[in-house]
C-alpha cells in the first residue's frame, strides 16, 4: 500500500496570467512528481497540489523564487489518511 | 432504512452494492438493480433504476457518481440519494411527480476498479485501472475518454498523466458500458455527473469556450439549483460552463451527453473545504448529500416540466 509520509498539500493563490503560466508548465512535467488536485485555470481559483516529501524543498524554493504565494493545507497527508482509515474501521465495526 | 447501513460513513464497493440490493428489495415496485456492464478488472457495474411505469422507454435522467474514484463524497452522496428517492416517493410531491413522468437511473460507482484501488492501495487514485501497452503507467481518466472532442484541450496524451484521455474514445470499458446503455435506451433527457471538490455547478462545454446553444436555459436552471442547494446551509456554488468556470476539459461525460441530444447536462463539484482535499470528513457526508439533493431535485423538476 502506497504511503504518503511527509507529503504535503499546498494551496497556491494565483494572481495573474503570468503566475498561471508558470504553474501550468509544471502540470505536465514529471520532475517533481507533483499531483495537481486543482489545476491552474483562472485568477480567482486557487491551485491545490500534492507535493511528495522528497520534492517539498525544491518546489517551495521554486514558488518563492517566482513570488508565488502559498499556504500548507495538509501538513502530513499520511497522518490524515491514517485518521480516516481508523474512522472507517470504526464505522465498519459498528455496522457488524 | 430497514437495515443498519450507515449513510454517514464511507463504505467498500461490496457494501455499496449490497445496499443497492437492499433498496431494491425494500421497494420492489419502485427500484431495481440493473447490471449495465463490467469494469476492466471485471467488477460488475450496477445502476439503480427508479420507475413507476412499465414497458415503454419513458423519458429518463442519468445520475452518474464516482467517475473519479478518489472523490469519495460523490459515491457516498449517490447512495444516500438512492435511499432518499425511495423514501420520499409518495411523501414529497416533487419527487413523486418527477417519478410519475420519468425514470431515474443512478450509477453510484462509475469507476469500480478505481474505487477499490483507493481503498486498498492508493487513496488518491483518480483514473481507471486499465493497462496501457508500452507504458508502465496505468489507467485513463474516464472523464476525458468520452467521444466529445476526444483528445482535445484539457486532456493529456501521456499515460502517466492524471488527465490521460486513453488510446481512443470509449476505450475504457466503464465509459463504453454507460454509452452503450444510454444509446440503446434512447430517451434520456438529463445527465448529471457528481464530482468533488470545489462547489461548482457546470454545464457544457468543457472542450471549447464556444457557447452551447442552450446555454442560457442551462445557466438559468443551474442558478436555481445552486440557490436551492445554498438554502440548506449556505454553501455557495459558482455556476457556468465547464471550460471557463474551472478549466478546459475535452472528452467529458456531460459534453458527450449534450452533443448526443441530452439537453439537460450538468456537473456538480460537491462541497469540500479544500482543507482536506479528497478526504472530506465522514460527518460531512449527510450535510453534503442533503444540500446536493435540493440541487438535483431542482434540475429534475425542470426536466420534468420541459420534456422535448
């Protein structure tokens, strides 16, 4: 089972077409193994991206160097998945 | 419910299929579980058919959920909706009159292989699980695989991409099963796809910025539906055509439906705070389903009153 230890989800607030195009270049690039949950599209829609722990430093440096504002929305994806798994197992037990 | 299925929890594929069976057993005169095909890994694909009429192919609405397997709130909302339809028939005048005139087909898990994979291997899996010859990457995006400007804007030809369109239109057996069923039936008037997670209600087109011929009517209906939805707990939906509201996306289900004569074609992006991505806490399932139901009902009432 694939694990996501230390992987983070970042929310990037794009403010203009230039920022959208900077991010769009990364959508089809496989270098940082990014997984765009919500792709860059228009100014008023934030971009959500899952960043593997190994790429975090590089990706955050890229965002900073390009002046792109971001916030971390999920600190550790695996921790969240573990919680959800516990909750599902709990519910399953209740049904039985 | 006569059984102890917990509508406020996430469930396995087997549990959802079992509950579909229970609903059909509890309401044999109204609901029937129909097998419409199978997935790449040979799992059955079941719809619930809700009908008060016999024999003839009555006008019908298709409710499609779970095409992107990780969007668990959509499968959960769909199974809640199934129970809601049977419970409210002959109690709520709106759903009663809808069912007096039309049939409803509800597909709660449009991508069964992906759904099982999200529960056993990778929670964030989106695509089908078909093999791609010449690539180690698996699956195609089943919402880029329909024959509507296939392989156009907003889809990728890279099998490793999350939006890979597949080798050809309908290459994914899950998509083909729905297409074949709808075409054979021949009298669908509405097609509504349920996704998550950004509170949008969209209509064609996704493959182009061109305006759909019925855009004004669809926009009006969508705004009414969004207003009804918001009346439950204030969840605000953005409304508009897919291409300009979220992003360009070719080969999508609702564009195919619309281009094939199903005028009332909509996509919901259900509630989520965005904080948890595709991990909407289970205690949000019922509130989400309840508000979505009002949106769905508004659209179905419009279909009922505007059959063509």
